[in-house]
C-alpha cells in the first residue's frame, strides 16, 4: 500500500505529511477514505490544499477509464490472431491464438504439449514477421527438435539462422526468476528500445506447473500469493503489451468416474486463462479406426474453456516429424 | 456532503449527482421479474467457465443498446456502464459481435412487423400513427431501396451503430488492489460528467484475494484491509450516485460435501439437484470475502454449468447454464440459459 511521502506531489510537504500522520493518515488510501472537511478539521490544514492533494493522488494512483469507442478502435487495429500451424487447432481456437489473451493448454505427460508449443513458435516466425519468446521451465525444449521442425519448411541455411534469432529462448527453473524475466520483458516491450521486442507477439511458458507446483503446499497464502502474482504479470503482458500468451499446465486425474480431467494448480488458477484447451492421447476404443502407426501420433484436442466461443468442440491433430498438423 | 464540499462542485456536477439517474428497473424481464431497483448490489458467483463474464456481457448489451436507432425499435435502455476489469477477461470484440447480432435481429423483427402493419392498413383499420411509428416507416422505406444482404444494412452502418453503443461504455483495467481502491474513489468525476451512467460492474471482486492475503502478514484484519477499503468506496459511490453494482466472485474455495455430491451424480447427464433446491444451493456457495462485502451484497446469483444429454442438444451446444438467484439467504428462483456465438440465448425461468 503506497504511503504518503513528502514531495510525492506538489502540496505534500514534509510538514503536511507530519500533520496528516498525527491525524492517523499515513497511506494514500487512508487519505482518500477520510472526508476532506473532517480531515481539514483534524489536522488543521486548509481545505483547499487538501482538495488539491487529493486530486493529484487520484490522478497518480488510479487507472484511467477508456471509452468503449477508443477501446474498440484499438482492438480492431492492434489485435492479431496467430496461427498455430495446425489447421484443425486454428479452427478450434477460432483462428488461432489471440493477442491480449492467455491460452492454456493442459494435458497429461507425453500428450504433446511441448510439441504444439514448438510448432506454434515455428509457425509464427515462418508465416509472419512477429517474434517469439519461448520460456522453458521444465527443460523440455529440445533444440534438435526445433531444428527438425524448421527444416521441414524447406528453408536455406541463412534463413534458418535468421529464424532462430527470432525465437528467443530462456531456461528458467523457479517462479521468482520467471516473474523477474517476464517483468523485464514487459518493460522492454513498453520501451520499444530493441526491434526484437517491438515486434514480439507471442510468449510461450512451457510449463507454468513446473515452477508453481514446487512452492504449493505448506503456508498456503504465501504460495497462492506468488502464483496469482505470476498470473497478474502474464495478464498484463497479454493486455498492456498486446501479445498472445501460451502456457502449458499439467492435469490432475481427479475424477475417474466421469473421465473428466482437470487442470492442476487448484481453483484459483482455473480462473486465470481466457481460453483453455485439453490435449490427450487417443484411448483404445476411439482410435480403432486408425492404424497402429498413426495411433501413436494422433491426439485429440478439445476446447474446455473460452470467453468468446461455444465450448465443447474438439479436433484431431497429428504430431509428425515435420511438426503438428 | 456538507456545505464546503459542495462549493468545490460545479453546478453541472451537483445536478448530475442529485438529479435522477437513468431508470434501470426494466433491465431484463426474465432476470428481474420484479424489476431492478437502484442501489442494488448483485454478486455473480461461480466456478470457472460457468458464464459469469458472459452474463455481464449480456447485461452490458441490454444497457448500452439504444431504445431506437434510425427509427428502428431496438429495445435497449441506452444507459451508460462503467466496467472495472480486474480479471482481464473482457473482450470488446466479443461485445461488438453480440451488438451486431442484436441489431440484425431488430431489423428482421421490424421488417416482419412492417409487413404485418401493411396488411393491417390494407384492411382499412385505422392505425395509431404517432411520431414514432411514422419514423419507423420512413426508415424502413429508405432501407428497402438499398438492400444488399438479409438485413439491408451496410457494414459502415453497422459499425456506426456499434460505435454509438460503445460511447456509453467505459472500461477501466486495474492491476493491483490499491489501484482498484483509488480508481473507485476517482470515479466521482467520471460519474459527474456522465449522468447517463447507471450501472457499475466489477469483474471480479476476488481477483486480488490471494495477493492481499499474502501481503497482509499473519493478521486477518490487515489481510482484509484493502477489501474493506474497496467496499467502503463502492458503497459511497453506489449510494451517492444511485448506481446498480454487478460484481463477479470466483469460486476459489469449495465445500467438501459438494464434491462428494458431484461424484455421486450420473456422468454426462444434466442432473437435477438432490434433496430440495434450498439444501443444494446452500452447499454450492462458499464465502471468503470480508464481512463488509457480505453486507453490501443484496442479491447473489450462483452459477453452474451442466452437460446436456445427447437428445437435448440444440445447435451443437453441449452445455446448459443455470443461475440460482438468492436474496441474501432466501432463494428466489432458477434461470437457465445457453451460450452461443451471439451471446446468451434461450434464457428461461425454471419453475
């Protein structure tokens, strides 16, 4: 909670701060909560002066309202939909990954979450001039696989180098480093200092569970606080910087009766993403029509949460040497 | 407000504050069969993906749609809305789509009505030709000459319409709980300058719950500090400006019994609550906000999502959403609805 510091705004001199403190007002919110007349009486400061301070404090610490018209114009001009490289997946997501949104992909181990991440990153740099940041927290990003998927696009060696530079990879293993790294990205995008960051449109975190799960448990409020803090950073990256955020998460085999899989990390996290897709291997009964060879590479992806689409749809994707189709 | 404070207000602001805020009683006949009164605070509670934000979208659209447009009867209220977005789930493009659908429907209805009116006229029945009806006919007459698609509206016309609705909408994003409290304080000037604003929305009130808990130390009272400040600021605004507040609250906690009951229910089926609705509903809700918030809330809507049976499926929709409306403790009734690309559809009162 921001406290009232001298010189934070013109009228707020050291003596004024001292007087306010005597009247039990030491933070911005305490100041705003008090009626000005009452406050003026309590600390013997002129009413007009307090009004001026109040106005400055409000301007400094509040968020500004945006008219629906401006927001609409900005959304129309700044929004982009990034193709994942897989036609089926794009259709499921109503075109692809939307900037300004967090898309979460959940699935059990070896369901192909990382493969979809890699394919999406490659598709974005190949088909658009946008850049990608790929944050690997589980050590699951394999450079040779990235190379393999890129090669399938049939490009020259020079072009390959250029493409690789447009995917910036970070290996991060704990939540605090991740928070720091993302905040730094936020700053760099807003400053628009480097050409890489002004063109950054996709941020992938594979996976969030790998950094959050180790801190969960124990003192619950602490760990949940850190988790939600991370989600705030991701959310503001998506909306303020107009980037698409793709994260992956594990599943919990919570309900065996209904066969329903739930994302891990608990209820508080469930509310965070705008869109969630679940990826899973085909089970025996539904994959009979496929040959044994294709069974291993076919995955079912379904839309389980969306803020803009009818949920419940699903599609098949195949993971091949060339990427995801 | 006291004498001195009034001095700092402009005459216009005083008028805006003291003058009547727009009439919101007819916001929706299904959701508010008894009408909606000013200063009501409605909490929308539910797990993820149960349609809370979608319901807010629906209510925004009802508010910001005009009563009439170019002589067309649209049926909205033409009221301004302030949307405080803390969850960042608000999508203006989604809202634009819903507005467009409403316009299309209104045009089609008007056309149908016009045909009816014409036949009536042919039967030489004297029709009540008041000003509004006259306009309606003129507008439709103009449209018919320029019909290009089903509705006869050009893309520019639709865009102008959508933008004219968005003029009544004000969106504010907040990223920390302090920022939210200060922003609510700062709304005075926005509300003063826009006397047409009658509805305040907050999506969601629980967004900073864990962060507040975490930064408050071991003392529960300090953990709830920001919540209390928020409630105080909201309360002041609502009462001074006669607003209605809609706020979503996420289901962060769940009571044990509820989970057991879920396991019992038949998979895939649209299960009806067991053992009387009152019992079920009490179990569904789990309070975690501060006392002050609980007192502020006058109505609570509890959202849930149910899978539909194969035979019930309409238009590939596979879920049905249920809202239980309660006032403080007493259940008032159920409403069900579906969600498709055009927003909330098929809203019904369940008896």
